[in-house]
C-alpha cells in the first residue's frame, strides 16, 4: 500500500474512533476484499457497501453477505 494511502486510511479511522466507531485497518481490508470477491461473482455490491455506513450509524456492520 502506498504510504500516502496508508496515512489517509489511518486518519479516517481515527476520525471514526473519535465518533465512537471502533474499526481497525485489518477489519476494513477484510471487508473490502470480501466485497470485491462478491462483486467478481456478480453480486450487487451496492447493497453490501450500504451496510458499511459509519456516517449513518455509530456502529459499523462488517459482514458482507
């Protein structure tokens, strides 16, 4: 991962933490990779991405599918 991307991700995760949303980088990567696999398999990832909405909730659901 590019250093600048890594720093941006850390910054965004810190913002979430300050809002009470606990998620670490490995959980985020796992979720994104699982969604990518489902997309490759032809599933509608808009629905899966919609479950991952920290802007709407103080908690995030990290279970694609």
